[in-house]
């Protein structure tokens, strides 16, 4: 069994200084395979350690600090506020672990924000890109169908009703392509078309004996 010796104090100091001198054992093709693998692992650890140490340091000039503070002050996006605050706290020298715990995020998230920002020192790098989202269910064909329905009675479409209601319109519009439009979308479109929705009022039929009762009532 071969024993693997950890790097000595001098090698560790070189690692933190981001110095990774080449080892003759790794460059020699005659070195045992296990030696080359072991030293390669150490070299990888040195590089990763140097990179992580560098990423936790943020030095800003006056202009860069001002732009971050302006974004923190004016943004209405909670995610952008959190990311900007993390970088400003990091620039003040606070540990990444402390900032992550305070903001309720992982340390890796802060490393990602720092890497994105320092690519060009642009605060806009902390803003999410616009997403296309789902395609709207309200298409020109559905809008045309709504116009047609409003010009006709529900009875013309085999509904036992005299007037259209939001649920009836929603049900009939869904027959076009199988997609259900939200009731709020229908209300908004009706409002844009100038329709005013009123609640149904129930009116009692007239009392046929009302006049007779009035005539027979004693005079005041």
C-alpha cells in the first residue's frame, strides 16, 4: 500500500498565495500513475481554493458603489434588492456565510451574483432577463367569437337562458379550441367593449287584486 503525504506548510502557503508550481512528478511520464493522480488532485484543490478566495473579495470604486446603491434604492423587485444588498454587504467585508444566512439564500447564490456582476461591474446583471411566458389564451379568433356571441342570445346556442353570463360565455368560448379563458379576462374584455355588467334583479309579478284592495280600503 502506498502512503500519500499531504502538502507541507510551504505548499499550503503557496496555495493561498495562488501559486501552483509544477511538480516534476506530475510532468514526468515515468512517475507512477497513483502519484500523478494524487498530485493532480492537490493542484485542483489549490486552483479551486484560490478561485473561491478571490470571489469572496469585492472592491468597488465610488461610481460602482453609487450605482449599486441607486439600484437598491429604486428597485421594486425583491430579488434584485436582495442581490444588490448582498454585494454591498460583501463589499463592506462581511463573510459570505453571514450574508447568506441573513438573506435566507445559499452561499453559492451569492457567488453566482458576484460572478455575474463582476463580469462588467454592471448592476443590471443582477436583473432577471425578460421571459416570454405562456402564450395568451385570448387570441383574435376568440375575440371575434365573443363579438358574435354578444350579438346573439344564449338560446341561439342551445342554452336555457335569456342573457349571457360570464360562466356561460366562458363555457362557449372554450368550445373554440378547448382552452378555458379566465373569468377576469372576459370581464376585462367586456369592460373594454363598453359593456356594464349588472346583477339580475328579481321583480314580483303584479298583484291582480291590488286595485280592488285599494278601492275597498277605508278612507283616511
